[in-house]
C-alpha cells in the first residue's frame, strides 16, 4: 500500500448506519428534497453512483436534465473519466 487514505465516503460503501443497510438507505429522499425546488428542474452533473440518490425519487413533474461530457473517437462518443469529472466541476462553478 502507498499509505493514501480514502478521501471521500463512497455511496456504494458497505456501511450500515443505524437501521440503514447502506448510504442510499440512510439518505432516503433527503438529498432529493434538498435539490428540488418549485421550478422542478434538476440539472444532474453527478456521477451515476451519486445520481441514484435522486433518480429513484423523481416524479413526473420533475424536469431532470443529465449533462454528459464526451469526446469524439472515430464514429462514437467516449466519456473520459478524469476529464468528465473536471468538466462537471467547472460546470457546477459556472452555474453557481
């Protein structure tokens, strides 16, 4: 091992908290309620792992817009993880 400690708590981590079997159960719909407002527009810049916390609580009136960042590679679009993560962060800073 190189001694680098994990710097964030992964949503998929096997972590029982109280009566919750995992972090998805622990957060329940609290994250969804925090991001939704009267406009019902949610711009999703999160990874698939974190998007799950919101998507399962969407209702038909919600306008859920997922933005992906890709590069052209031949005849298809490819997401490059590190660059996509950086682009998501830049987009959040721009929006806020």
